[in-house]
C-alpha cells in the first residue's frame, strides 16, 4: 500500500510524492510503477519536477519576527529555536506529526512540521478553543494577526499560516515570530516563564 500525493499547479494535476506505511520510503521499483500509472492516466506533463512551494512572508510576519528578535534574550529565543530544529522534517505522517508548542497558559503558539513540504504549519490559539482569547481580539490585534497572514479561524480551528522550515535560520526566525505573537497578542514579556512542549514521533 502507498499514499500518492498529486498537486494541482498551473491548471494541471502533477505527481508530487509517494510514500509507504508510516511515511516510509518505497522501493524504487514501486515508486516508478506508481509514476508510470500516473503518467499514463494524466499524461507525461504530470511527471514534470515540481519546485517546492515557498510560503508567502506577509509584511506583518516580518514585523512580528523583529519584535521577538529585539525584545527577548538570546537564551529565550534559542530555547524555542532548538525545539523547532528538533522537529524539522521529523513528521512521519499527517496523523503522526512532530510538533512544538510554546505555551503561555492558557494561550499558545504551536508548530507542526509538514510531511509534504519543508514548512511549519503555525497555529495561534483562537477564541474557538479558548474563549478568553476573544477578550484579546481588539481591532488592533485583529489587524496585527491579519497582517501576519493568518487565516481567520472557522469553528473548530485556530489562527493558521505556514512558515518556511528549510534551514536552522528558518527555525530561528520562526522562534522569534512565536515570541512576537505572544508579546503582541497575549502580553508575554521577557523574563516570564513559558512552557515548551516538543513531540517527535518514535
């Protein structure tokens, strides 16, 4: 058995990846057999190499990252960046992911290492999960979150966006971004305690 990912780009479905059980690598012969079937069904163009998608960096994300970089100590920043480096590329499957949660109870910023791309799915606790978040959603805060490129949460979801996760430098930037969000939205300040939870699938 295998899971086959197709992505729609430029109006065409294209072969992206195929993995085995628990996101394990497939034998070359199996992978080529899958590619052959996809190419036969969708045409040769569907097998053209795909460049990895790079998340859009919204202007507000740059500002939030700068807040984290300048308002928190190197030790505070490194602690979170180290957690993100540990999870980068370590997810095994969509339901067996590597994640890092930065929590200022009852609020949090969390990151999930994507299986299909070198990115982090970042989430900020929303009023759908923690009703007291609603008290933080002033017009200024809403503008701030929108400027960071977060999708407005639907029922049952958090604020969500994607961040690059291709390098240690991306992890450092994501750590600063998390601190910037906690500062601007939830009033966290340098020197106060934060809980860091890291999970890596066995």
